[in-house]
C-alpha cells in the first residue's frame, strides 16, 4: 500500500477516536461538576482536563478566565484548537475523502454524514442546553464508524491501518482519562489543618465517601466500564481496582492492555522490511502491561507510570509514522 494512503486511513481513524475520547473526558467532567464542591475545586478539575490534554497554553491565549462554558466551547467547536471535537471530525472526514477508493461506500458515508450533522448541531444551542446528550451523539457516531469498518471492509492492509490508528489513539486517551482523576486527586486532610477542621472532616467522612463513589462511577462510565466493573469485581468501587481494570485487564475493551494487544496484532499484519524494531518496541510495551501487577504500578507511582506510558505511546506513533506513513514534519 502507498504510504500516503496508509497515512490517510491511519489518521482518519485517530481523529475519529480522538473526537470520541474528548467527548468522554468532557462528559465525565460535566457529570462530576454536578457533585457538591467548592468553586476552587471545580476550577481545578477543568484546569486538570486542559493540562492533561495539553491545551492549557492554547486556552490561556484565547481566554482570560477559566469557566466550564469556555472550556467546553474551546474543546468542542473552536477551530483554532486542532484537538477540538469539530476539528477532529473535520480532519477525519478530509482524510476519508482523500482515500475514498480504499473505503467502502458505507464507511465513507458515515464520515461525511457525521461532519455534516456536526455542523448543523453546533449551529443550535443544543450543546449549551444538554452537553451530555451531545457527547453521547459524538460517541455514537464513532461507534457507527467502527462498526461499519468492521462489518463492510475487506480485512486487508487498509483495514489494519484503520484499526492501528484507532487503538493507538485509544491507548493514549485512556491513559489521559485515568491521569485526570488520579493526578488531580486531593488529599482529604491538608497540611496546617486545624483540630476543628479535622473534626469537621471526620464528621463529613460518610458524605465524602458517597461523593467519591459517584466520582469513580463517572470515571468508569466515561470509558463504558461501570457495568464491566460490577461484573468483574462485584464489590465497592475502589481506586486500585479502577486502575487495574483500566490499565491491566486485557478483557476490558478500552484498557491500556487491550489497546496494546490490538496495536501489536495489527502491526504484525502490516509489517514490512524496516518495521521489526517498531514491532519489538510495541511488543515490550505490551509485555509490560501483560505481566505487571497493580501493586507494582502503585508502588512506582501511578502518575509517573502513566507519564512514561504516554511517552512510549508517542514514541511508538513516531516509529509507525517513520516505517509506514508519510513522515512527520521535523
């Protein structure tokens, strides 16, 4: 396959998946913003979302203050933000249009119709009235795109480059979703807390526990993992089990382990004369997830672990680009 064709297919899938995952991250923040919390805590949550998405600088250039409305607008419809949902769906459509001959009619029509409907959607006030419904629509369109790809395309190199882009992007975004919660988690008792404040903290422990449950439930729902968690653990939601499910469980569709299994499998289907080192690099990352224990991950520091994972995913993307696709501009 021509590298330019592979490049368009790979990035079509990445942009579609990125739009979905941006919708998932925004949805969980909209849901958790409804929980009782101070203005400072709410602002910290939105700031963490921008930071982990590497959008803080771009946001600060455009806005003087941080508000939920402005963050949503910036991450959904802002054309100056190349990672906004509108920008991603536009790029997915443009990449699909460039290689219509490599796609089935159904696969192309899904991409084209999604972009057209998106433009109509954003011309109304539906996003402001019920953002969660809009985010569900974005996720649904992504599901349609994947389903049509699997159900109508020949399992040739074109198919495998699409799947490679999907799971590489999903691994990156799942790691970011996990990190938004864990790295932004606040300590219950803060340094310098007075005895009276400590007593108040003790008295409200049950309330805090309830809030924490809804927070973790929202995180799980953001990756379609709430029902899966109940089936696997059949117990209360704990941070350690959430992390284990989303990082190490290969039977959880959006986990890091599951994503890397698919990345490695699709790499094997498209291997060429220069890709052996890239396949080996992916294999090591896959093996680290396959044979790790969650206790080891927490001992090493979850945020540090996820930071290293994201660096390795970025390196893997660069290697794939060099071996198969149109090389990235220096």
